[in-house]
C-alpha cells in the first residue's frame, strides 16, 4: 500500500504546496519576517514529508522532534488548513485528506511542546 506521501504526489507536491502557502502569506510579512519564514518554509516541508512518509519510527522519533524544533505552531496549523483545502480543491478524497492532516498533526502534537517555539 502506498504511503500518504506517495498518494498525494510525493515530496515534490509537499514542497510545492508549502511554497505556495508561504507565497500566499508573503505580502503580509515585513523584511525581517521574510528571512525567518524562509527557514519555516524549509522546515515545515521537511516535517510534512517525514510525517507522511510512513517510516517505521516511533511516534516520538528523534527525527520528528528535530524537525519540529523551531516550527511556529500557528503557522503550522495554518499550513495544515491550507493543505487540506488545497487537496480537496484538487479532488483528493475526503478520507485521504483527513488522514494526511491527522497524521501530520498527531506527529507534531506528540513532539515535545518546548521544541515548538514561535518565530
């Protein structure tokens, strides 16, 4: 059975969707925010790719915790909402969309809260 990542089009789809999200919010950012959000964009794409890859790691894996380090919780939540809407817009089934968002959200929620620092 294909992983969630494979079902949505792989790493390229995730990276492009995260880039699209940050492009959409860029007009609301100051120059100082823009530098920090480039880092957030890269880290969020890596975290989502990891969360959806179906690797056989424990939920509280060191990789997930490392990738969660420095993620802005509000931006990550907004990204998941954007991703969910984008998948539905592209015609992905509700069940797949819900599973994808739940998987990423659950993995993020199981990382140490202290690691989820704001920008």
